[in-house]
């Protein structure tokens, strides 16, 4: 039998599949990639056992647990665990602290299904602590540089082309702006932090000690950038990405209209996809009504409605340029110009995409 492990680094570097024996309510709050929730107890059973533990102690709680998970229920769960173990012979199982629940799953697998399957020592809590420390250590030990620029300059395009980048928006499944919500939901906060930490772990293992990040706010949609990293981002040097107004309009049209519409149709089907896309676009504009002001919001909203009507009728997206241009000129550009001015002392290079990519690649080589 493979032994139980506490080598969390190897687990995350190798995307080792894991069986999470915690209750669904625990799993939903936060888990790890390549993990399947196959609980020992469901939420109601866990609650009953917890109440019993508080009122009557551990022995009574364990007895109640055995009573609740018995007969056909027990057989069904053992079969699910056995199927996972057979499909993932290199995997592990865990519970919250690597204690009673995972030991019991391990024991039942052996006695009832004849399968010896190792568990993660310390469980979820120890692995979560390891990942939090991974991010913290990177902030303390590594070099960071930010990519800034006006809306639509293609900062994400730059990030995704670099081997040493950390794509905060990618991990958050959000484009970062008021219009950044995707067709699919964002991860739970803990899942976002875990995914980012694993990305850092893998890139450091590959030899990267300098990281490129997009210049983000503290919140990316509903996900908060880890505090120690966000605090560092207030002082990290900046590379400023420039592009023409026309190119920026076309990039926004591609990302926030053409691609987002396709994403909604792919997710929700042709019948409902466009309507949900249109509702999302209108809601995104409504989200900034206070900052836009009533008159500007009304004007942009009318342009957006015209564009959506034509897109739905003909598939053409040309009219969307009008509200995109209006928002850039009247809202986003003045706001970003102010930000650029306030961060001017930290800007160490400025240029268009090819020049910025070359600079950032050379920058990492120079510090290697």
C-alpha cells in the first residue's frame, strides 16, 4: 500500500486527484482543483452528529454517525469511494483535519471493498495552510512588476503570453471591470486563492522568481486579491501599455460583445443565450450609473439598446462601437489618466504590445 502523505508540494505540483470526504457544505466553501466531493456524511447527518458531540461527547457522536451511515447508505458510499480509488490509483483521500472521517473512509474501503487507499495527513486544513504560506512566501521572496494601461489596451493579452505571469482575472473568471462578469460563475474566494497559490507554486518550481501581474484593484469581481499581494501591488514597479484609440475600441468590441455573446450562447443555448447576454450588458452599464451621471447613462443606454436590437436581428455588431467610444472618452480614459498620473513615479517602461512583451521578457532574463 502507498503510505499516507504530508507532501503537499508534490500533490499540487502534480495535480494529484483527491477524494474529499467532508460534507458538501464544507466543500462548497472551498476546495482544491482535481478534487471530487464524496462525503462520509451529508450536511444533515453532519449537523446531527455535531449537535450530539456538543451535548453528549465524542463517543455518542461516533455511535450516532455509525447509525446514520449504515445499511444501503453505507454500501452506496463505499461503492462511490471504491470507484474513485480504482479510477485514480495515484490519488489520496482527505477530510478536514485528516482525522476520524478520513480514517473511517480508509478503514471501510479496506474492510468492505478490499482497497487500501492512502490519505493526506493533516487533511484540508494543512493543505490550505500550505497554499496560504506559498503565496505569502512568494510576496516576501520574489520580484513583481505590474502591467498598467488604459481600458482596452490588451493587458490580459500581454499577461497570457508570458511564462512568468499570474493571471488574476483568469483565476477569478472575471475581466476585472464593471463589464467584466462572464457567462459562467466566479469561484468561491477560497478556490480563487488556492488556484492562484498553485499557479505560483508551479511557476516557482519551473524556475521563475519574477512575476508579472495586471494592475488590478483589491476586488476582481467578487474575488479579493490576497491582502499581502495587494499591499505589495501599491509599490511594485509598473510597465505601461499603450495602444491607439481605434485598436482599443476593436478589442473591447471583441472581448465584451462578440466573445461574451458567444460565451452566453455556448453556456445557455441559442434560445436563451442572447437574451442573457443583452441583460448582462445592460446591467453592467447600470452598475456605473452613479459614476456616469443620469444624462450620460441615458445616452449610452440608448446607444446600447440600438446596438443590441441590430445584433439580435442581423448579427451585426457595428453599432456597439458608439457606446464603447462614448464610455472610453467620457468615463474610462479620464479615470485612467488620473491613475497614470498618480503612479507616474513607478512607471519604468511604456510602449505598445510588442515592445512591452520584449521588455518584460528581457527584464526577467536580466534578473535571473
